[in-house]
């Protein structure tokens, strides 16, 4: 399938709303986000009638507004994803457009260019994928314990009331924290966050992933992905870490090699970086991935890579959390 890039961004929330409104098996909520520079709707789509024993797949797309492939994946394949999950007895919670103003304007951050604020440091926060803090053994607080070898005492939501005077979150992130806390979190067996990598300089078309949890079990998915898209393996990546970008998302500074992250032989980066992926891992979700395709990867391929991960996670959840007699 050829996916058109001509989607009118301003109508996208409405478009998604209409697309899923026809379904009787999901409910759609729209929440207002009021920025200094404009008002946007934030969508949450969830399976109806989630019982306390249903396993749930949670998908978030588009937190970085310029990374359009995630929301477009949901637009093109959302109905297929919901059908397939429901058929297998899996419920879905979908946040299809994590940063609607950023999407509309093709900006990584929101329309106010708000990356949150760190009052301790007196400077801007870590961005909008800000979900978790670690309290280290000396009592200090950080969002990133790298490959996990840094020992920590406990984790907290970035929105934890005890941190309120220290960290401000961007509006869309704050709203998502609030909504997530109402979700049946212990039932979430897989979390998928869809991204694209526009930060790595001189990238070729490729996929890789930030993976946490039972990552050995992701191998068959990666195998499928590698049939349609090259997968970066055994190399250093700079994306997202210490990469400085300007207001419109151009890279202005790349990190030193010593600060880069290693991709393993399966295309995975294991990084406990305070993201939503890390949050779900810490909350006990066994399967967690942030899917990345480089910005030069053709859009239809990027969407198909995303779809392969979603299908793969549906299969993993079915295999481990659905006994055949559960499915009605
Ligand atoms: Zn991203």
C-alpha cells in the first residue's frame, strides 16, 4: 500500500475521531489542551468493557510531533489492529496523537515549544516524553540511569506530587500522566511507543528500537521487520541523547562517542531513560518497545515496521496471557 503524505495535519484529530467513532467496541474521548498559542484536542481511544482480567496492549504515537509515521500508522491500520486484538481477547488503549499541536505544525515539541522546566537546574526540562524519575542512593533525582547499572532506591512518576515544585511537564505530557493513572495499569502487558528518528545525522533508511522487558522474545518480530527494512545492528547511536536541536528540530550538536548508546545484535537499545517505555517497564509490563525508523525511511515502510511490532506484541500477549477458553 502506498501511503499519501498529503494528510492535512490540522484535520488529523478530527479524522481519527471519525475513523474510530463508527466502531461499537471502542470509546473515544477528546480532552482539550490549551496552549498559549492555540487550542488542540487530545484523543484517547480504548476498548469498551475492559474487565479486571483482560490483558491490555497500550499504544502511544506521535509524542514528537514531527515524527508523523506513528499517528499515520494508527490512521491506516488502527481498525485492523483493534479487530485483531479484540478477536484474540486482548483489549487496547490507544493514545494516537500524543502531541497534537506539534503534529499539526510538524514540531518535535508543542506549539509553545515547551519542553517542561527543571526548577532545580533552572533550565528547560527533558522534553515531552517525560514520565519517570529515579531516586538514586544519595537521594538525588534523575530521569536517566542509562543501561541500568546505576543503582537507584526507587522510581517515581515524573508527575509525583513530591516532585511538583521541582519539575514542570509540558501540557500534553501532564494530561497523559493524568489519563494513564486512570488506566488499568497492572493489566497492561505490552506498551508500544511509535517514533521516528530525525536526529541521527547521515542516517540511511533503517529501523531499530528501544526495548525493555523480555526482549529475547522480540527476535521473531525483528526478523519480520528485517524482511522489509534494514535494521541497525551493532553500532553506536546518538539519537535522543545529548543531541541538541533548535526550535524547528534541526540538529545543532551531536554527542561524543562516549555518550552514545550501543545497539545490540538485534537492533535493540536497552536504556532506562525516564520515557513512557521505561515507566511501563518499571510498573511491571513485560513487553515494552519504542519503535524507531529513521526519517529517511519511506513512510509506507515506516508504518509497516510499526504495524509489525504491534502485531508481534498482540501475538506475544496472546501467547502468554490468553488461554484458549478465555476467548469468547
Ligand atoms: Zn521520537
